[in-house]
C-alpha cells in the first residue's frame, strides 16, 4: 500500500475532534508562514516610524502558535 493511500485511510478513520485538531494545526502553520513572510516589512515600517507591521506580525504569530498548540492538544497522538 502506497504512502498516500495509507494517509487517506488514517484521515478517513479520524474522529471529529482529531479532524478539527488537524485543521487547527494547518491554519496555525499557514498563519506562521505568512508571519515569517511579513517579517520583511517590519524593519521598513519601524525605520519609517510605523509600528503597524510589527504589531500585525506579532499578533499573527501569537494566533498561529495558539492554534498550533491547541490543535496538537485537541488532535492528540495519531498512534493512539
């Protein structure tokens, strides 16, 4: 059985809470990656006297980490 088929079977067998946890983790990872991309604007914004990008990236990073941690807690171990 191929790797993709095995992953599909594991996803199909997930309960509601595990699926919600996986979705939360995916959303958290996406938010963190966007925060890393937006970090390039923080220096330019601070240099021009604006703190908007800094607060935006901090808020997005905190929200992403919160979703990642909460999703991992809700999903639990996949081997259980």
